[in-house]
């Protein structure tokens, strides 16, 4: 299943992405292999994930989350415990 996820970086910024295997993707991020943005802000920690039915849905949700303000993203994270 595809997932949308939010990572908290070491500099307290948030990074949003999508993946079919979230745990493997986080490992890639923490090895510096996944994203130029996170590579400079290691380590990263998973703070939110949301399951979707299709990759297309995950990509659309990723875009929607990226358009959110930081405060809206933090509220989304809080809403899921």
C-alpha cells in the first residue's frame, strides 16, 4: 500500500514524501540516500503516516500536505496522536 509520511528533521523542519515501504524509505533517508533536503538534516524521525489506496492518491495527498502551513502540518500530526 502507498503511504504519505511526514518526517521531523534534526533542525526541527518537516519533510513530506510518499512511499510504498515507509520503514525502508526512512532508512534510506537516514543513510543520506533518499533526498537532498533530508541528507543535510539527519537524523530524521517519522512523525506521521497516512495509508492510501493508490499511488495516485498518495501523490495528491503529498501535494496537499506540502501546501499546508507548518502550523497546519503540526495540527495534522497532533490529530493522529
